[in-house]
C-alpha cells in the first residue's frame, strides 16, 4: 500500500499574529507558534495587514496579499529544511 505526500500533509485551519509570533492551528489539533522575526515583511506589517490573510491550497500555506508574503505550513513544521 502506498501513501502519497498529500495524504501525509497537515493543513492549517486558523491563523493569528501578535507583535511577536505567528500562531497557526493545524487540523490535527496541534498549534505551531514561530517568531515573527522569521518573516520580516510580516514583522513590519500593521496589525490590520496581519489579519488580512487567506489560505493557499486548502490550508497548505498562508498568503498575505498586501505585504506579498506566502508561508507554507511545511516550512513551519520543518524549518531546518528551508533556507531563510
């Protein structure tokens, strides 16, 4: 029996930011919190801009149109695999 990568992906169901962290709730109930310093555009964004996000790929990523920022959920779960 084979399992595709899509079957193993975890999707986000909610997103929030404060002045220090990006907080993401995953569909399996986990919560991921990372420093905004990882994402300079998000760090410099206004509170209003931070709340204006939308999901990409049914929750595989998060997009902020006004600051041109895209963040994949995979990069939050496995930051060591991504170049910052």
